[in-house]
C-alpha cells in the first residue's frame, strides 16, 4: 500500500516530495551536509504517538502573577538568580557580581539568590517551587518574576526551568570550557556586556532586523523561507518600517548567503534582531566523544560545506548587543531525554517508513549521557561584542512553530514574529519568549483535551472521537513549541532610542 505523497513506505517507488502531509526535521549529518530525514515523515506517523509526560500539579498551566504590574518594570516584577549548590555555584555568582549589582540598582532592592541541588526531576522541581520559590512567608511583591538560572543542564535541570516558566520570565546562562567545567571569564564577560550596553550612552536610533535562511537546498529550509521568513519580511516592510523610519532590514537567502556574508552582516548589526533558519548538527553518540558532542552538536549547517560554530562567533563581532532567534535542532541545548524519543523508537521498531529513524535516535541523549547547552550560543553570549540573549530549541526542531494545516499548509509566521516584535520594541527577552510560551501552553491544553475525550469514550464504550491527523498535528505543535528556551538574562533588552513598532 502506497503512503501519502512526500515520503516513502518500505517497498514503494521514489516519489517527488510535497509539503502538505510531511513532517520536516531541521537536523543534518556531520560531514555530509545532508538532512537526516530528507523526505520527512508523514503526518499520520504521529497519530499514535505516546501520550507525553506532563509536569506534576498542572505546572504547565499559566499562572497570572501581578497582572497589573508592567512586565518591563523590574521594581515591580523583581529579578533573581538560581545557582547550583556547591563551590562552582559560588564561583558563578561571584563572576556575575557586576550584573547582580546592576539589577539591584535597577529594581531598588537586593537580588534574591536561590541555590538548588543538581538533577532535580519534574516532581522535585514542583516541590521546590512550591516550598521555596513560592514560600508563603515571602511577600508576593518581593518574589522575583525574572529568574536567571546559572549552570549547565546537569547542574540546574531543564525540568526546573520548565516548571518555573509558566509563571515567570526565565532565562539561563552557562559558559563552559572545552573540558566541560564553568568558564568563569565567560560569565564575567557576559555580565559586563549586559551592564555596558544597558548603561552606555551610544544607543542606536533604531534596531536592525536580519533574516537568514541557510541555502542548503533542503525541503525544510525552503519551507522555512516560504512560510516564515518571506511572510515576516513583508510584515517588517509593510508594518514596521512605515512606523519606524530608518529601520534597517537585511534578508540573506539563496546561494549568496554563505558563512562570510552572515558573519559580515551580523558584525554590522548593532542592536540587531536576527532570525536564522537552518539545520542543526546532530552527532551520533557512538561515533563521537562526549566532549565532541558538547562542542559541535547544534552547530548550524549553512550549506555548501559550511558550518557556523562556536569558533566563528567567540572572538569576532557578531550581533553586538543584539537578540538572536535561532531555529535549528539542538540550537540551544540537548536535553537528558528527548520528548520525541518514545515516538521515534516506536516508529523505528514498526519499520513502516523507509527513513533512517535509527540514525536520528542515535543522536538523541542516552541514559548515561548528561544533558548540555549548545556551544555556539554559549560562545556568542560570552563574546563581549556578541548578543545579549539567544532563543533556540532544546530538542529536535520541526516546522510547527511557524506553520499549521495539513492538506494546505498555512503560514503562522506571527508566532515567531510576535517574539521578534517585542525584542525590536525594546522589550525584555523573557517577555518576548513569553509570547511563544503562551502559544505552547494553549497547545498543551488542546492536546490534553484530546486525551480526556479519548478516555471518556473508552469508559462509555464509544469509538475514539479524535480525528487522527488533527491529533497528530496538535501533538507535534505542542512538543515543537515547548522545546524553545531562552539563553541569557531574561531581563536583557536592546539599547536604542526610538518609538515602538
């Protein structure tokens, strides 16, 4: 039996790919510059995906904190730090002392510092949040809504970050040496950079917008250009520019958009907002050492044999004082356990589709491998002439953050554009990510409703009421949106003098 157009069932002949019913993955192979899933997977493949593990106590449901307080006002919202217990956490806090002092002056109060143990799972994170962060004896107005987590994912868990995100503005900072220990000079460099850009007098008149799509010839990046970058470009040209004369827009696509063009453009984009769409590098754990995966996984495949790695952004000017939305697999981090592992493992076992799912699974973290932040954004943040914040993916990245529909795919570029608009208007990075997190929480509620209806039908002896393809799309949307995290201070913002767009 032949499957839908755009993929191949085992035994089928090769057919031309077509987007409507295909799930495209933004991950490419090391050394080959080819996507792992060149033809993608059919939407129907996610129809029987295992039910996700939800956070305890409905921790994914948004909590309204001080709804009357302006989100940009640190005196009203407050800013705090969560650091790992132990001497390394002490050293991180000391290296960030200039930033803590700067935020204390900005909010007119001492910075509240929390210390947490390593390896907190979701249940432990919820317990800590309720007992410590939301402690009854701490007045609501003194509880920081902006939270900067310090350390890599094995020190301060991503589960804690996910538990705190629905009711707070959460970011994370870590800079590591090649051996995996904390690079305290990188921490200090970032602290001084944020302070300098926020207190300096040489502010730009307007932000610059840079849109980049890797010219790798893949279906995934082509749809990234058609469904995200081109609609967003029209939005900037027709809505932003008329309201903000002088706003610069640079669009880098096609064969001319190689490594040097990207580096040169980013070097000149002061107070810039950059969106990049590319495949992220995936490394098979059996073929690469742990140190190699720390250094290379999530590096950006720019096509034509070119990669954007930490070495290219660590010591040269790259989006100085700017904000970067990086769309690629593992662009921000590799988690302890991928949300997609149970589903992909099930498909690989069934062997219904002639695609290298086993190879994809080998790039996902194993039980004995520690989670880690990607080296590329670490280097960019540690660079004194680099960006103030990076928003990227902490898992496999698909196209659902900016598209929807199956038979006729539709652009939902507004999801990503809303993040970039907040940043371009001088909003704090945590608030910008919050616009995407609200979409994620709504998607979670929609997906949970499917499972509730299905369980009720089972109890009543009724047939499954959920349409499989629609359920598959909701499952993919929820997981794709939930993977985004913010690296850098959630209170960071662009420094410029201008009206909003």
